[in-house]
C-alpha cells in the first residue's frame, strides 16, 4: 500500500530508520483494555492464551492469535491484582493481590474454582503453581510463603524465616523446591511438599529481591534487585553464586530464561533487555523499547518466539524474539543504559560520554561514530567524565568510589585507579592548565589530585558538611567551586584550601535544594547553578548577589553550561527539556525538546555553535545553537523546522500554535532527529525528511498530486 500510494503524493514526510526494523523494533501487538497499571503477565502452556493482572482489580485473558480478549475479565472485587500464574494444564489461573486472599479461577467458565484461599494477613505479591498442578505457592507482605492444595484449597504449610515482605516466589522445574525472595535481601529455598527450609539463605545479591526465575533445566536460579539494578545467578547444584553479575536498569522487575538457557530476559524501567547468562554480556540488538512507563512483568512464550510485557502505561505488549528479528535489528554501537555525562575536547574533534552501563565511550564529533570500543574498568555506574585541556587524558568518576584516568589516544588506562574517596564519586573536573584534577564525593570531600603524580595534592583535601554533587574550576582567576546536597556553593582558591568567600546559599522553600551542577562564566565573575528545587540561579561571585533565578524547568535541574562567549546559558533537567537563556537578561530564548528521559549533562562546543546533551534515553544529541535561536522564524519558511517546534505527551509533533502535525510511534520518539538537533548518537536513529511543502490540518488533501486524488481517479 505504501509503495502504491507514495507515488501519488507530494508534501508528505518520509521516514528513514537506522537500527530500528521496518515495523518499529520487534513490537508485534499492543493489547489495551485494562484501566490500571499491569502488574503481572503469564502465558498458557500451549501459548494460545496470555493472562494479565492489573491494579484495576481484574485478570484479563487474551487470545494470542487475534489480540482480542478471550473471555470476560476475572474480577474478585478484592482490590489490586499483583501476581498471576497459569496451571500446567491451562485449566486454571491463580491470582493474588491487595486483599490478602489467593484465588483459583476456572479458565473455561471464567468463575472461581474454589472459595478464596485465606490465611495471609498482608498483600499477596507473587503466586506460582507447581509443574504438576497440585500445589499453589503465595508470597506476602506478612513475611510468609504459604502452600495450598490446588484440589481443595486447604493450607498445606506456612514457611516462615524471612524478616521482611516477600516479593517473589517460584517453583523449580521438577516441582521439588520453592524459592522465595524478600526485601530482607535474602533468597530462601524450601522443600515444596514439607515447607522445610533447605540450607542457608542466599545473600549474594546484597539488595532487596524483586523477582526470581529458575532456568528450564533447573540448574540455575536468577534474581533481580530493587535499587542497584543487579542480577545474580546461583548454581542450584552447589547453591553457590556464579561469577556473573549483570547490571540492569533498576529496579529489575521481572526475569525470564529462554528454554535453552542461552538468554536471560530482564525488565527494568521502560525496556526489556537480553543477556548471555553465562557471561553476563548484553546480547547485540536485544533491547525492546515501546512502553511509555515502567515495565512490571515479562513472560516468555512456550515456543520462545515471543515475549509479553505489562507496564505502568496500562498496556500489554508482545514482541518477537526470533532470529528473523535479530537480522532486521542492527543497532549502532551505543550505550546500553542512561548516559550520565558528556565532555568535548578543547579542539572540538571528539566527545566523551559516561554511562550507567559502567562504560566510557569516545565519539568522533563530526560523524558520531565510535573511535574505540567502550572503555570498561569501572564496576559501577560512571557518573562523570572530563577531558584534559590538551586532549590527552580522560577522567571518569564512578559509584565504585574510584576515579580513573585514560589515554585519549589509545583508550587504555593511564595508571592505577585513584581510590582515596570513601563513597560514591559523582563529579570530576580538570584545571584550565591541566595540572590538577578535582573530584567530589558523597563522602563530603573534594579531593584535588596532582595529575603528574596521581597523588592528592598537599592542599587537596577540601571538606564540606554535606555530600558533594559537583565540582568545577574557573577558566580564569584560580577558583574551585563545589555544590553540595544542602543547597550551598563553596568556593576555594585553587592551589590552597583557603575559602575564597563565604558559601553561596540557594535559599529555597523546597525540601530538595541540593546543587546538582555549577559552571563559571568565561570571565569567572559569575557562576550559574542548577538545583533540585527546579531553579537555575546566576550569582555575582564578588558580592554573592543573586542576579537571576530562572524558574521555567518543571523538575530537578541536572546540568548547566555557559557559552564560550558568555552570551548564553544552557540548562537541562529531569523534565527532559534543554533551555537556552540570555545570560544578560535571564530570558529564555530557546527550548529544545527531543530527549524522552531526563537530561543529565550538557556542554557547549568550543566554538559555541553547538550544544551537546545526553540523558536517560541512552542518546547523545548535538544541537545547532543558531538554528535553535531562529527556529520560530524558520518555521514559516522551512517545513522541517515547523516539525521541530514541540512534542506533546501523546507523541504528536506540534507547530508553534499547538497544531498537530505528525504522530510518532512510541518506539521512534526517543530516537527521532529533528531541527535543531543536527546529530543523534544512540542505539537507533529515525530521520524525517521532506522534499516539498508540508501539507497538514485542513490542507492535508493537497498532498495528492494533480489528477491523482483517489476519489477523482479510482485506484486500481
């Protein structure tokens, strides 16, 4: 149809995708009908039915061949549903939730097969049915796992031992064991027919346990954490943890093994990822992106060709996992998690980025291509990167408490890690002459290192009363600034531990007023800060007077930057927006949209012509400043500039007057490149082009070429 009609049209948008297959990633179907967040999904053993449980209090059954509901919703009138499971014979579904009861449903009749199973005194978070269908296990906020007879509903045993709420329960494939995972950071193994505890608790995850999954052969147990995003595996023959540690988006809400145990799928934030469980490496082209909210549950179809997911956006989605999809999706080399920091060399020739995937990448600024394979040595999120003024060294700071130096020409480590910090290191900066390197940490210190010796300088331990969130050197004048978690900007004379003045205080009514970011003006007379109270502040350093308070951001301000000529200030926020401000008047002169997650870091290129930004959507964007400043006037004569005006929550590109111009599928929104974005570096890219005037609104019928309107000239 597209090929037939496209030749008849003019003035329509053409779409070219890079790293996204022709159907918009692997998404096969989106199932809608639930009125609340989806908490759990499960396939029947023959793969013909898919069940979903929701906060709207229903369990819905879908026909996987048609995407239609196979029967009326199952409703217990007992509050939110948080866990569901199919029996092996597909005759029953078990559910549990807010009302403390466990329900067994007859799939054929759509009615309850047994009266509610009562005994828990807390929210039932997870349920499972044994492979033989004779037992039901339920895990609850009351710190117990209970075992029930699926035949008569009688309670078989109560398993006690956890000291906090239990979020996950699973039967082993042979039905002999039950695993339970708890907020007490332990996994316990029980004998299924007696409820007896087997061995000592498994504790290697060292975090709250959100989900569990046995491999199909029973050899491995995988668990996902709530706060760190770690996934750990245990060898069930020895009960010992394997050496594999996988770092996913936190929280890890759900896990699923492939039948041949060659893949482990995980859900975190709004994407599904696939890993080699034996090496811990993410498999190429394995990210499934489309949900507009967090994914809470995933399930693999019995034949392994499909994966289902349910999320906060109230949708159930099914995706293709097979080799055909693998051949279509050819992702670019990119970060596999949030990009936390960017820096640009003084020559403007290369860009460095750090990510929560523990890596540092180096990019050619003119092409966007990677110059090296990712730099991998950190064992935690990389939170900040910096480039020395001569372009020879890269510094990186990490939650693993270390600072590392890298040779920018070879991408090899330059010496040993700098380890003096006692907590997360979240910021790093070189002095203008490249002699010093400053780092700031949650341990309430700024440490200044001698780059030549890799030792802390004699004056280099600067104390703060609160966690340090950012450090910066002034370009002239010899100052070091640090922003802390309590809303203070500290200033020291570089080369000493003497304070240059009393700290600047961001007086705020908000309980969150930590200073996330600071940057000096080129003449070092002013300093700009961005805070958790959503404000950008500009200060006179000499007097401590606050010149401007800029309040247009709707969420935490994460990053600020001055243009090299001092005319503009750029700021990025958790609200996904980059603002450009007139540094003299404080007026907002441009608003850049495109990021679909929080903006974590921005920097001007040395010539001031571009802004580089990065964020939680795994992308790095380069924005043309001149285009950004003139976008509104350009929109009158440039149709593509009109498309670059704004985007609403439903994915519509809007004109300057709010008119709806073009709808973007959810899979494309994170990766669409529109003016004034001149380059997008990420796992995918969607380029829109137009070779004529843009026809839209009540003028849309003008897209038909003369004499080709289907009504006037029936299509044959």
